[in-house]
């Protein structure tokens, strides 16, 4: 089973989902994330689902569960990068993802959490 990497950026944990989500992968992510929130004292969690094409009802509920779990440990959760097809599927499944904040992209998600954005170096300025 593949594990979803969890990166730390300041006091925010970034979960960038780049694999097909299986039920076991999401359950492992939930455990790993809870451990990392406690270990790092993170105050925010960003779940980037830009690469996710399909979400079923279990995966959708798990996003809401992860957000609730994080909130109980004093970390706000933002889901970023949701594709229109995923949003439509979640609505059709009747999943409102209550308590899950969303943003269009990572930058907006970081701003929503009030997290400082990494400084842009010269490479970012000239498009590299």
C-alpha cells in the first residue's frame, strides 16, 4: 500500500495526494496525519487534491472525518485544487463536507490559514 506524503511548511502540514485513493490509503493517511499534527504542533492542514480525478462516498466522508479530527487537535483543514467533476460528484452523492474549508489552489489555501507564503527567489521571478 502506498502512503501519502505529509510535508511541513512552517506550522502547516501539506498533504499532496498524487496517487489513486484506495480505502486503505485514506485510512492510513488519517492515522499518519493525526500523528504528525501531534508531533509537530501544526495549526493548519492543507489537502491538495489537484491530481484526484474520482472521489467516492467513502473518500468524501474521510475528508470530512480528517477535517473534524484535525479540528479536535487545534488544526484547521483546507482542501485545495478540487476539480469541477469532483465537486459535482460530491454534490450528487449528497456529501456537503461540512466543516471542510476549500480554496481553489495552494496559495489561496495558505492565505486562508493565515500562513506566510514561501519567499519567491530569483528563479520564481524569471519563470524558471
